[in-house]
C-alpha cells in the first residue's frame, strides 16, 4: 500500500477460504485500491455488498 510517503507490504496466509479479487477495468493491468477497500477484503467483506451513505462535506472557501 502506498500512502504518499512510503510503501507498506501486507502478507496474510489463509488457513481456509479465499480473498475477493477486485476487478480490473479496461486494458490496464494495474490495480489501485483504497486502504478502506483493502481492510474490507482482509476482513472477508464483499466489496459489492458495501453501500456508503452520503455524508456532509464542508466546502472550503464558503465560510461566512
């Protein structure tokens, strides 16, 4: 995982089961996922079942 200032490599061996492999779109062979998606995968949560709710986001520069 690249966090902008360094690289972290994770290795985990499963005794049973499998990890979900995210799909790669287009002709690219590169895959980039967020650390949040990586945590879901390592926890056994299907990425297709994850639904995010809309959250409030304060827009910078619109302060009165």
